[in-house]
C-alpha cells in the first residue's frame, strides 16, 4: 500500500482525465492521496475533490509563489481547516527562487499559516526553495513545532533536514530522489529515519524515472518508494508501510475507510 502525500489533482493536466488517474492509482495500490491547496480562490475545487472521493483529502492554504491573490488570514484558514476532509494547513512557506525583491509579504504569509496551524491543531505542509535559513528561522520564531507537519518535495541539505526533524517535522521525497544526478538528495534519503519520511508526486510536476519529462500522476509515487528502497538497500514494502503509516498518523486519516470506486463522481 502506497500513499501520495502531495498532489494537485485539480490542475487541468490531471482533472481532465480524473477517472483514469484514480483507476491508475487503484491499480498501483496507491490507496490515498492528499490534494494540495495553492490559492484560496481555487480552494473550493480542491475541497470538492476530497468530498467526492473517500480516499482523497485536502489542505487549505496559499503558496508563496502567488503574490497577487486573496491574502489568507488566520481566521479564514482556521475556518477552512474545520471543513470535512481538510487535514492540514498549506502549502505554505518561502520561495526565493522564482521571485525576488522585497519578499516580506511572503514571510508574513508564512507566519499567518503557522499561527493558523497552531490554532486549529493541524499540521503544516511547508514548501521551501532557496530560502532554507529564513524558513527554519520563522518556523522557530512562530513555534511551528507545536503544529508539526512536513517539509514537502525536499531538496535541501541533510543539515536542513535534521533541523526540521528536530522541530518535529517529517521529510517528504518526490520524484527528484529518483534522478541520477540528485546525489546530495540521495544522501538525505539514506539518512532520514523511516519513521519521519513521506513520499509524494507533486503531480503533475516532477515525474520520477522511468517517466521523467511526462506529466506526473499519483500512481507513480510507487517509483519514488522504489528509488528510496534502492538507496537504503531495503525492500520497497518496508518503505511503503512506513511512509503510509506516517501519513495516516501525521494527518489523522483513518486508513480503514474504504476508497470509493475510481470512476465515481
């Protein structure tokens, strides 16, 4: 059994053929997936997916790459987090790679999400790119450890991973860990304790080998688990069991709920 802890099934690359994507998940033994909110204006679309399918769940948040959009407040995020099937706050964080200049608004948005997560006692889904020092500093200042969560699509150093783990966070690996040239990330994947690891696709992005370059989909999270198993010299079943259990525990999801048919609407 595998779980995709981070995907964007509402994006057009996947939503246009959703029944087939859900059937592919079922065939690959990917039993659950977390649909990630990136913009509150589109949040109803994400939430609707979770409500329509027993094995899908949702988050509430606004990605740091969206400067000109509805700015979330603590109250708004807490209200959305109380809705059925919403299990986390995010995706939130800092991204200094795509945007430059005065990014104080990004840091304030991140603080808002952490405060909301602490208030509603739900975990955070954190994105960080070219901003690890500031990300960790704000996590400490805002007491993100009280909420916990996951550093999604992790691409930073072992030192950053260890600092996040010390704050009570999980580390999630995407298809990047299957790339041959991602040697530094390979070392992180060998060192992160299995009990603090998640796997994801971030689909439709970052398709793993052997599908690199194609639009990604949740069924392919199996290849992420396989890559990690090879790096750690263990069997894929062990990675699957651990990462699935970690997902259910972190997000408070009941693994016993029976997924509905893949072609249901």
